């Protein structure tokens, strides 16, 4: 969908520490990332109202290093130096890393090919490094990373991920999981997760299932059985939000942006078995 006559669409690349925020989406009486950025835009651009559209609406406490949003503003608004002025009034927990006119057909949400998150865990006996305590989950038990990686492979592909999502009325839970890599660097375990899109709590539930395998409470094949049942399993723990960071949103070449947006507005249906 193109901006209305007399408006220009801007792409914003954002990073934020989600610790003090009640998520991305503006909520009455709550501090949110959307609220802070929209208020800053209205202030520095002297606009009565703005509305950001975001690639991925992060939950309360979730961080971002590569969030993307767009906003439509009057085309006579001075854009030069706008990112610098925004960073001058925003709290240091939020940074505008880039701001520029968006190419034709760009929609931060619907043009995206995929979103990529990293969940960070440590099983060090002393806990999290003090400098990473706000983005790292502490595991009280050592984790078997090869077993977690084996389980992760069973979840790749297009499936109905209802077993790992909080259902929303009228929303599909069919997703294509493109990447679920689990690796260790000394005492830090990283779960690198990429999909065309994610439903509510999906990443934290997926990694929670892998942690159950890593702790030795479940066999790797258990995650495939949970997926195949298509319903929430109480044995799957949704991990705390603070270990999760949105690190990247991928888009197609500019010429394909509008077509991609049209495709992703369509309701997804399964094309492969979900077991």
C-alpha cells in the first residue's frame, strides 16, 4: 500500500534495550518503544500525529538490534538530520540507526521476507556476565548443546506451529522456520532462529523446548511429537523475554517489495505435514 497523496514514507532502522519497556506496541498508561519513538518524531518534526508500522512487534522485555519500521509523514517535512535529532531527544535505551525515504512498495511489516532472533543463555556456574545480565538467561543446569541442535533440525520447514504459539482469534499459526541453529561459545549458548514470521511467544517456546532436551529431561524426538500434536504442551516452557533479541529483518530487492507485501497479506495454509 502506497502512502497517501502529499505524504512520504520513511524507513527507520532501530535498536533498543527492551528491559524498561512494556513491549513495542503503544499501550495506555505503559511505556513502550512505539510510544517513545512516535512522541520523539512528533516533537522534532513538529507533527500533530504519526503512526509507525513495525516489522515485528516485540513483547515486553524483548530487545532489538535490527528492528525496522516505516512512517508516512508530510512530504514537505525536512528529513535531513532527522535521525540525529531523534537520537538527541530519545532515551539512550532506544537508538535510530538509520532513517531514509523508503523505496516504492516498501512496507516494514508485509514486505519482509524473514525475521531473525537470537536467544542467549549461559550455563556458567557463576551466572551471567555482569555486562550481559539484561540480555542473557541463566540456566541452573549444564546444557547438552549437541542434543539441542539435533532436536532443532526436526522443527525446520513449513508447519502449523500451534503447539508453540499463543493462539489469537482469526490468526494463522502456519509458519516457515528457515533456521534454528544452536551453538556454544564457552559458557554461552546461542539459539539463532529465523522464520518468515513468528506468532506470539513462538521463539521463546521453541527454545524452551530445546532447553528441556538440553537438560536431559526430554529426548530430541520429543519436540517433533509436540509439533505434530498441534496443541500447547504444558511441558514446553516459554522462556523469559529478556534473553531474546531481534537481530535482523530481511527484505527482497526493491523491485519485488510490493509483490512480497501482497503475498504475505494472504492467509497461510499448510502445504507440508506438520509432524
